[in-house]
């Protein structure tokens, strides 16, 4: 058992100073005062006076098993290291394939998710890749989602991008329907994670799918919506109907094209997009390519989950969002969209995924599933391979 004393709680709503008792990986009890003498099995007490506790960050889009390859074999990005998530305060990560669903396989993402889970965080994944038909493990999207515990949806399926398979509206509708069925059978979100490319009018296929079917906008999680001005302007309209996901790690690599993530949040809110329809993910581990007018690769970068924490800070410092609003963008809303029932909030019975932050919003302590990962600003969790 672990007891946090006198800490300022944002759950995400502000609760003031409280004590938090953790047992069995979950939040067992919360109160203004918990007397440790009444809980004799407490193994550690953390003094939270002067600090703030928030839910751990949830990264809904990262290439945990590597990605890329747009410039040939040498441009394939490597697997991510668990410390990338520890240093960023990410307690839940969702892995995916990307451009390369040809030489890469969802099975490698699944095994990497299992590894990250064993190393200390909650790790989930999407089946599939850019292409339709999309690669699966058991033979179909619905089977993968229904029967494999870690798989909560399909993606990232590419739209409006020269690297996509140029899927028809009917093909998109069928894959979304399969994801929904798998989600219903498996008790999961069955979400379709959509890679939004640079083409004009990128959301039109999703409007068409909803118009021609019984599917709703809630079935889709379109990401990279801050990659250029015209997509972002379209997202201000789409975001009033469905969720839009901002990518954090590609900035500042492409400032001439992209809208800064923290600024994008503020502008979406100002345009009338409900806060519950806004999320942010890192796209860490993926390649961040730039192509010339002839389609040749001219630049390649890759990001890390730390960008998510950085933009969380900037939402508060520079965009003047409240701490509660910023937490919702990087944790609470994400848990809601992905139907992660015990994530994204500080509440009795929820997973003990917590960040204790100082006044500069630096991570003093990170707790994932009840285990201390970062203590006194240092990663103390031992792993098999050094970063």
C-alpha cells in the first residue's frame, strides 16, 4: 500500500488538498485526511505538500514497434524504448503501424505492447496499417478487436494522402463497421484511427461514410489535424460533430506548415469545438517525412512522447488554459474516446496512474498501475535495455 499526503488534486476537476491511498494498483481511498496509523500495511508515504497530482498521460497514437521507410530501408525507425514513456509521464500508450503494412506486421506491434506492459505501463494497440485491405493477425479486423485483449481498434488508416491506398467511401464504411462489430463483441471502443494527409477537403470521406451508413462520427479518431492550415480550418467544423486529434511531436520540425499543438487547442476552443471533442497524441516513433513537389523525400524527423508533456505545459503557460482543461486534452478525453473505463481520472476504483508535478510542471513522481516509476525526478524502474 502507498499513501500520498497533502497533495493538490486535479482529477481532472480541482479537488483541493487530499490524501490518496493506493493498493493493488488502484486508488483505494481518497479523503482530506487519511491516518496512516489506521492502515498498518502502508509500505511508503509520499509527502505531496506543495505539489500537484494529475492523471497520467494517455498517448493514443505512437509507433511502438517502429515505422517509416518512405525513403527506403535505411529510413525505417527503430522500436521505442520504455524510458521514452517514463520521461514523458505517459502511463498508457496505444501502438500502431503506419505507412508500412507491407514489410511490417501487427504481430510485432502486439509483442511490443506486451513488452511495454511487462515493463510498467499500460500498452494497447490498433490492428491494421495505412492500407485497405489492412493487415490483421487473425484474419479480420473484427476478430482481432474481439479476441485479442490488447487490440482496441484499427488504424492508422490513411486518407487524403499520397501514401494511402486511396480507399473508396464504401471500403472505409466496411472497415469501420467491422471495427464497431469487433468492439461490441470484445467490449472495446472499436475505434478507427484515421491518418489525415495533406490533400484538400480531407474530412469529406468521413462525412460521406456517416451519410451513407448507420455509423456515427464517434466511430472515428482522425489525427494530424494540425499538419497544415487548410486541414486545421476544416477540423474546426468537423470537431463540432466528432473528435479531432492534434499531433504533438511533429512540431517544431515543420513550423512553416504546422499549427503549434498547444495553440491549436486554444483555437479549436475559441472556434466553438467542445473540449470533449479534442485530444492530443504524440505520433512518437513514427517517421515525420517531408516531400518535394515531385514526391521525393527531402527531410525526415521522428518524435518522442515527451512532446505531449511539453505541449501540456504550454497549454497552461502560454495559452492560459486551466490545469483541468489541459488534463482533459491529454488524458481524460482520450480515455473517454477509447473507452478505457479506469483511466484518465483520479477516483476511487480507478487505476493508480498518477503524476506528481512541481510548480514548474516537472514530474517529481510518476506512478503507473500503483508502482513508483519516477521518484525525486529520476527514473527508478529498472528495464532490460538501456535507452
